[in-house]
C-alpha cells in the first residue's frame, strides 16, 4: 500500500480524524481555530493539533505536512451554521458566510491533493455555492461524487443525515455500500444501555464525562410524565408551556421528549444535553442525556477523552464540541472507502 497522509481541516475534537485512523489512514495534523479542541484531538489520536484559522494556512504549510506522502488526502467539514435554515439568503462571492468553504476550495487549488473529502449539512447541496465548489473540482481534473448519507445505514445509532463529497484525481471514488438495514439498525439501547444509572445534575465518580445537566423542578415533573417517543402532549395541562398552548405552537412536538430504547436516537445536536432542546430525555431515567451518552451516540469510543484527567467537563462547552463533531463511524466509512479506492487504483496500474 502506498504512503497515504491526510490533513483534517476544521478538525474539532477529532471525530473524522479518529475514524480515518481506524480505517488505516495516517492523519498528520488537524487544524482548527478553537483551542478547546486541542486536548481531545491530541489525547485520542496519533496526530498533532494546529491552532490556526484556515484562512491563515498556505500552500507551503500544507506541502510541509504532506512531505514524503505518495497519496495526499485533504479532509474538511466547514462549520455548517452558514448553511442552516436560519441563515439562508442571497449568495454573493464576497459574502463572509461562505468564507470558510471558499478557503477550503483555495487550499485544494493550491495544494492539489490526490483525494478530497468534505462532510457537511444536507441543505448545502441545494445552494449555488456548492455547485460552484463541485465545478471548481471538476475543472482541476477531479472525479467528483457526493450524496446525502443516512448514517444509521452505516451502523451509527442515530438518525443523522450528512452530505458527503468524495473527489479523486485517481479515478471514480464513491462511498462504500451501506452495512445496515432497518431490521438491524443500531439502537439507543445497543449504544448506551450499559451506562451506569445517573441522577439529574450528577456526575459519575468513575467517568466525569458521564454527567447530566440539572433539571428544574418544573422540568423534573414534566419528564416524569413523558413517554418514550412522546412529547409535551403527554403532560397534564398545567405542565404545558403557554407557547405550546397557542395554535402556532401546537405542531412543535419534537421537544421535551424521551428517546426510545429500540430505535436509533434523533440527530445529536449541540444542545443534546438539554431536555427541552429536542427528544433528548433518557428512555427510563428522569434526566437528559449525559455528555458521555451523547458522545457514544456520535460513535466516539466509550473511553474517548474530552478533558484532562481530574477536570470536570463544562456541559455547554463539551456538549457543543460533541454535537458539532463528525461521527467517528462516518469518518471510518469515508476512510475505508478511500483506502479501498487507493488499493484498487494501485492494483489496476
């Protein structure tokens, strides 16, 4: 097998890197502007963290990182907030909200990696800026393939959908075929049933990441009436929020709910630790998901380190980093697809 070296832009706490490494790629470095990601990235991966904004990275720096590589891989997941339903608007070449995607495109043009992979929110595929990104790759002689991936079909215990793009100068590169069907999807029970019992607002003595946020007295009463797969409609009238009693709020049923043991979890967001932020109530315990449980549903290993030893994690900070991460399993599937592609290309020459 040829020497394959990857650089992970917008690396976060290392979900994509960890998956790529599991698939056999050498990730030489991860680059991110958030210093809170550094410990987790370096403590769990055989790679180094570079604290830098992507717009400050240049061709020479990437070339030095790739030194000696026979196959160069550039991976990136530009933060997805610019592509959310809350920030859609007219697109302009000078619009700052597209800056990170443009910087990714610049680095591809300058460094000409053999393989490019990008993971992002599905909504991006409908925007002209993505069409431009794809066309720019094709003009540089990349074979480009992209699709919206249902991660649950690859073993993630979560109904997460992501846009995955793969581009290669070696030939056509596609994501490997799904490994799971509805009759054998991994479930919440498969993922977190073995986690110790935990009370609202408490932290496990054996795992500081197994920590849940404290429910108010009102939300504690609400969760006791909540059914797995249900919503606030299961509550007595006196517990229902005034906003949900209004006609305009009656359709918002995907909040204040418990997950179901025998189904995949809903998409893990940056607010998964809050009972009122989605269907993030524990199936049987009167609390929201713990940080560790959210990480496991994102397919991080059960011993993945997010804080230095003895440091109690700050719920909002670590929750944000976990929710923003590329699921490790998706990273692994991307990595496996790349390695198989390289192997097939080498064999055909």
